[in-house]
């Protein structure tokens, strides 16, 4: 149920979001991008779109592929923040926290760079630009001499509280995994709290998008720990979320005990997750790779369906950012395909919205 003040606020959100949806790339532009001869031509074609502001500072001739990709992710980060001024209460908190995953990913990049002894300027060039939207001292963090000092510099923040308990093990083993997974788990636990704080239609829509995102990540972690890292069942439980929307501790225990990918996805999501037939007969390693694409397609389909219906709810915003994320992921796929000298048809086959 929406509050009295939420109706006009969501009307403003709807207008804002519909306007931004109109700036997504049309089919004709995709055909042009797919036929770009190289990354420079790709960049020229893209600079005539809504991406122009984040690409403006780039060198058009012989551009760095990593820099283009980071600018595309910057555009996505800005898309998450665009509706915030118009959103009510708890839904605003949720969207603002969804945006913070860009900070989380940047922090992990810094931890890796500092541990590897990379020059500060080099580390900064690998971060997604977040500008004044982020209050974290990125330059200061990249200038620090060691991983423990980075964590200590974050003391008093959410991120510092998440990382600090893993410092002792880091000092003992010098592995970043305990720090990175603590950061991820703390982030997703807080995200679930924001989902649970919502009521009515907004909570339902948050579970439909954000809840599925959290659960799919948790299931993916569990499978990767077992298949690639050979973790014990106890370790898998320690490094996953015990509580989700659908994928709770019982699901994780089944995975840890040897459950396969397809039966697990069928058990958790059933008919609400289309495309599972593509996993029939695949070994778990291959099925796990396909699983990410299935969820990408799920979010794209749910977003397009949401936009066809009633719009005064959180779903309209989550649908918009899902479409924008799909577009950025597809642009990255096209860019990497061009760099690998793939044919347009081969590249197109890797598009989520293709």
C-alpha cells in the first residue's frame, strides 16, 4: 500500500524514469554499434547518445578498452542515483544502497591494487568514477601503503566495520578473500534489511528484483565454493548468507552436500525462472556459467513486463535500472567482441536483450 504522499512522489518518479527510458539505445543504434570496425569507431558512434557526458573526457583515437568500460559503468552508477530525489522513504533507502555496490567494487579494487603494490595513480585509473556522489576518500585510500592501513582508514564507517573482523586472518594468511567476502556479505545483509523494511506493493517489487539478485548471488557463491574452491560444507555455510528471500540456509546446505545446479534452481524458483531447459544435461561447471545469463535475461524480461503495467510503485524504478544495466552489459559485450575481431552476428548472440 502507498502512503498519501507517496502517490504524487511516485508520479514524479514515473515521469523521470519514463524520460530516461526514452534515452536507451534504439535497435538502429545497436546495428551501427555492432558493425563498428574498432573501439575508436564504437566510441564515436556511442558518443552521440546519452553516454556522451561520461565519454566526453576520453581520447577518441585508440581509446583504452578498460577506460571505456569504466565510463559505461559510471553511466550506470549515475542512472541509479537519478530517481533518488523524487523517491519516498524506504524505497529511496533501498535504491541508494543498491548504488553503493559501486563503492564496494571500487574498495575491492583498491585492496587488490594495494596488496599487489600497484602505483596509486594506476589504482585510481581502474576505479569506476563516482564523483561527488561518493563521500569516500578515494585518493587517500589509493595512496596508503598496505591493506591493514586501508581498513584502519575506513574505521567508523560501514565498510570499516565489515572489514575489520577479517584483518587478523589477513595478517596471518595474506589472502584477500576473507576481507572481500566479509564486505560482500555485510553489503547484501544490509540490502536485505532494506527490502524487509518495505511494505505492500513496494516490498513485493523489491523481492521480485532485488530479492532475486541477492538469492542468485548467494546460490552462485555456494556452487563456486564447492565446484572451484573445494570448500567444506562448513566453510560454504560460513561464507554465504544464512537468510535470503527464497534461498535460505537449507538451500545452501543442499548445495554444500552436492546438489546440482538445475534441480536447485528448479526448487528455489520453479516456473518463475524461464530458460532452465537450457541447463538440461549440462555438467555443473557449464550450468553455472549459463546460470548468470539466465538471471540476466530474467531481470530484462521482468523489467519489460513491469513497464507495461501500473507505474506508481517501486517496480518502475527497479525495472528502469535493470534495463539500464542490461544495456551497459550488452555494450561491454559488444566492445569486447569488436576487440576480439568477432563478426556482428557472433557478438549479437551474446547480448542479453538480443
